C-alpha cells in the first residue's frame, strides 16, 4: 500500500465532494461501515468468508441501530481470487436480520479487486454524504485490509469523519506486502478496537478500545441430550478440530457423542473421525440447525491451539455464542482471552488426554454444579451484552471526536 495510493484517492474524494453542495434531507446520525458480510446468494459457497466475523459485525451493528444510529453497510463477498474463484461477482442489496447491506460487485483479479473495491467505496461514501444532512459519526472498517483502509483514509478527510478500525485478526506473515500494508494503515486510524486481549496489551494507544464482542442473554430452552458434546467452528487445524477428535478417544462417559459443525475440509475431518463411531461430522449447516444443536448439548468445546501465532493475535469468538447457551464449556487458553473468562470456562491443556478428561468431568457434573454454571454464565453475559459494547464504542467515539 503506497503513499501515492492514499493521496490519489484522497484528492479524488475532495474534488468529488466539492462538485456537489446540494441540501441534504436525511437527518439521522449514521456510521459508514466497510466490512465483509456473508452474501445470502452464495448459500455457503463463499469459502473465504467467516460466519463468526459475520455474526460479530451484525451483532454490533444491530445494537448500534437500537441506540438510534443508522449504519450504512458497504460489504463485499470474499472468494478465492480468479482462477480459483469466480471471475466477476455482481452487486446486490440485502435486507436481513435487521441490517441492510450493499454487496459490492467486482472483478475478482488479484491486485485489481483491491483498487476496484476501494474506488467503489470512495464513490459510494461520497454519494451517502451528499444525501445526508451531516457527516457520518465515523467510518468503521472491519480489519485493516487495503480494500477497506484505502477508502477509509481517503474519505476521512473528504467527509470530516474519524476512522475506526476493528482489529479481529491481521495477516499472519509479518514480512509480506499485505501485512506491511495492514500495519502501516493501522498507524493512521483515529480509534482502534482490538478483539484480542494480547493485541490490546501490546499495541493499544491510550484511547484505543479492547472489546472482544457481545453475548446474547443466555438461551437455555430445549431438552438437553445427555452426553452430547458439540464443536462449532472452522474445520481447520488452528481452530483445533483435530484436537477435539483426538481427545474424544479419551472420553469414557456413558453415551458420550461428539457432533462437529462448521465450514472447511469436511471430507478430511470425516476421515479423521471415522475411527470413532461416537463422532458425527455435520459440516456447515443452517443457523437454525446449529442453534438446536447448541441448545441440546451437554458440553461445548473450544479446542483452539494456543501455540499458533494467529491464535495469539485473535479472540475465539465462538465463546461469545457458547456462553449465551449457559452450558459447561471445555476450552484451551489462548492469549486473546482476559482472565475473567476463567469464571465461565473449564480450562484444559491442548493435549488429547487432558482435554478428554476435562470433557468427562463436565459430563459428570451434578445438577447443583450445572445450576451454578448457568448462574455464572448469566452474570457474565450481562456485563458483555451487545448493547453494553455498543455504548462503550459510542463513548470512545465521542471522546475521539472531541479531540478533533
């Protein structure tokens, strides 16, 4: 990401703004939001898209809208670059889950798609500014990829709004051009929101925010299937699905079963699980089907591997959803967590024997212990509702704007 790219986009943005001084009709406060959200048209085929990132963004956006702030979402669907992925994606407008999303169309060529998406965001941001009675409260980007940071930097000066960068994860290879671009861009953000406790501790400035995400009120309706253990997450090594499978060989509880849900190399994971008939790999399912599985579970597992660099720089957001079901959670401990999560987790080493034994201990909990676990989850969730997190962001943004 060269300085010339920033300057040329910014200059174009200023020129375009000067061309149109028409009166504006829309009065509401609003945020301009740049981030990747799932595209309903793909029906789960967007291999590079993260359901967890989608849930995180929509949760915060809906809470902000509940606080009277409009959110203009300018999204794009991530798919592998051509020739591995589709050459061209058409744009669309989606209305679902209370959030209206403009999905940008683009030509999916390496290099070209970055500037194409960035340019469309600049032009779209200027159109929204001309339509509105005032500037956005902020421009928010989810992560620091150039296709969102370039237009954020360009528009910041053109529309006189601060740039807020939500940092869920960064490129793993610190010496790659993409990683260099992300770290360069982060230094120019007006406010950074870190999901990972370790990242916040290491890189946050005085006015930055550590905010791992929001938790829905505990959802405990539905009959529990005794012995059902559920893994919900990516079917990748870093997410720890292999550890979940290996650990289940050390689970001795009567009637224990492991159900695996998520997106990834389902065929490979099914081959690994085939040696244990108690393990069923469901793969990617609908949100409703996954919710039923989580409601029915006796135990939920988060076997994320602590030693991997990417897991030291991100937050295991599946825990936010797990806690909302107020079930015992067996989890490894990764650097993105703060110590207060120990109140609601049964922490085990990333070792198949230790992890399996902790699953057995949770399956054997009596009703008194389960009731205590539900109470702790309920209290913990109340401190991290999406409304509470939205209020924290609004306050941090107000402080940022007051500094001018």
